[in-house]
């Protein structure tokens, strides 16, 4: 089986990234909606969507300083997901989900362009550039949000995550420059013929 071009491994990967993107997009929208409903229910003592969202005070033996619990249910599941309702944690969680959604969206777009017969084209260069920018932006925004919201130090998992995405952004930037040079060379070759 071919690595690049139509009916290749890159085609399968593009469909895989598309399905992960769609799942993460729906998950992020649904979770943000339920967090909003949970926050509204708790703040205004309402009971909107009681079959999907439940809120209340955390038990006294709660080891964390989070005082409000939130239970929500995903479609087709009977069990509730149990979490705590905290604006800061919810913000970082939604931010991470949005970044993951964008990550898989651009991965899908890049691999879809790799399916084209002409490998070096302007569209893939633009998508690689956007992909590298997103990966470069993730680390500073994530670190600043943790520092500003929580006023704590960074854990090793956060540093490793930020380093990995910065490194991935650097690699995708080098690939973008390579594709840009190859596209320019290909264009010059087409002009001489």
C-alpha cells in the first residue's frame, strides 16, 4: 500500500483524524453546555435538565478545596460522570479540549492534502503553517492560564506536555519550510518546461 496519494495510508489517517475531530468537537460542545447548565443550576438553585445534570455540595470528607460537585450524563450511558464545579478547572479543561479539537482538525486537513496527486501545493503549506502556529501558541497560553488562574508552579506532566507540543510545532514548521522550498522548485521547473 502507498504511503501518500489517493487510496493510501494518508487517506486512512485523514479519515481517522476526521472522526477524532468530530468526536472531540461534539464532546467539547456538549461538556461546555453541561458545565454551563450545572453552574446555572447551582448559582440560581434551578433544576434545568435534571436527567442530565445534577449539582450539590461536596461531602465533608472531600480531600480537595472544591465545594461543589457536578454530575452529568453522556447520551446512551446510564452512569453519571462525577466531577467538581470550579470555574478555573473548567476553563483549563475546555481550553485543552478546544486545542485538541483544533489539533485533530488541522491534522485531518494536512493528511487530506497529502492525498492529492500534486504533493507540493500552496494549500498544504498554509495548513502546515497554521498547524505549527497552533502548536507554538498552546504552551504559552496553557502555562499562563495555569500561572494566572491557580498561582501555582507547574507540574512535570504540564511541562512535558508543553515541551511536546512546542517540539511538534517546531518540526511542523521545518516541514512547512521544506514544502515551501519544494513547491518553489516545482513551480520553477514547471515554468522551464
